[in-house]
């Protein structure tokens, strides 16, 4: 079974579209779990009405804490971190699961082929405009694009969504909270996977996911993820991606080092960065009342499928008392 983890922060129109796409376009047995940050825009009420398993925090606790709370509830063999502003095309999940099974028992990190409405410098992202928000979304156009897609897999690369074995997620401790609210937490996760022997990093070309584009990260104060990664690991994320992740596409896994080695350039940069106070300064500036925000609730409804009477989903929230 596949456990799909979705953190959301007052993005109800996007979340509704995301969940609707999952319900219609998932073929693999799956469960959907949602972490609701705040939810005062009606998200919390809607998630409850939908019967979705969820966790809830009183404010935005960031992607790391949100995902780790959800992962603790997950039951699937595989876990997938999906942004709430993504729409999955038919066949997206079967392609990922088939690729994962092909890796055997070895750790692997898989991603989908992202399609975005605006040109990007990211070579892993395809440009095709099917709308910039739910009201302008051209689902028919996306489905035609996905049906005609013949993209090959891209090895030695990591993108989104994040697909790994649940046991590997817990073995490395999930997403590291020192990167809260989340910038570069994905690169940190890749490093931890590397240390447990993951040498398969692949964008699965036949798994198409449309991404409206970082709707939550536009609202949050960013942490200095790049310098924090450098201070933690002694190597910057670009060197790690270029000298290690990318090499898995062309070099035999046994020839790659078990532990990455920092270049002299990275060591000097780390020495300079060590004078700063992050990540603690970033955490303080982002959310000084984090512990209070983390006081949350969890709701596990039904069988975890998230199905409910459509009429109930459209019912208005109860009036305030």
C-alpha cells in the first residue's frame, strides 16, 4: 500500500483539487493523510467532512514536523510526500510503484515528472501551461499531455514528489526539524538516504504530476537552507548533487563512497558560515512559539480511504458558538 502524506496551510481550493485528482487517478491501493496547519480558511472542517485521516496544529509548524507526524500514522509499505498544489495524472502511482519494485530490497528515492505552468531553470521540470490556479486549471489538456507523454526516466536526479520505502523513512528519522520551515530539508533527506546505502535516485518519466508552483512557500519566511546544509554536513548541496547523486546514473554503486567527502572549497565556506547563528536564529525568526503551535489533534476516520458522501463535503461549516 502507498501512504500519501500531504501537508497543507490554508490552501483549500488547491487541496480539494489535489484530493479529487487522487481519488480519480490512483490505481494502487493507497491511503491519504493530511496535516492541517491552522486550517482557519475552512480546511480543517473540510478534511473532517471528507473523512480523511489527519493531524492538526494551531499554526504553521513547517513541512518537517508536519510530515513526521503524518509518517508516524502511515501504514503503507511506501510513503510519498505530495504538495497540496499538485495534481496527479492517471498512471502516476503505478509507474512509481513499478519502478520501486524493480529496485528490489535496496533503498531508492523516486520522483515524478513535474509539469509547471511557468518556464523554469530546473532541467527536471517540463513547461506546459494548464492553468496557474484551480479556477483556470485545464484538466483535459493535462490528461491529453500525460497520455501522449513518452519521457524516459532520468537517473541520478531527485525531484518531487518524494517516494521512498516507509522503513527507510523511519530509519533515517524522516525530515530534520532544524531545517524548518523546510528549505533544503529535501536535500538533507537525500544525504541521510545516501548514508544508508541509497544509490537509486530517479525521476520516473511516465509518472506525470502537475505543479501549480510553491503556493505555500510563497507565504512563509524562508530559512537559510543552503548554509544550514553546509554547516551540518560539511559539503554544500550543489557539490553533493553533482559529485554524488548525479554519479549514480553512470557509475557502479559499489564504486561510490559510502560517506561523501567535502572539497577544500566547501570546508572554507563552512568555516566562514560557522560565525552565523543559524539554524537557531532562523527558527527564532520563523516561529518563536513553535512548541505551543505543535499542540495538535489527530483524526483517523473510517478505513483511511478518505471517501465520503459528496454532499457532506460541500456542506457549510457549523456557525461559531
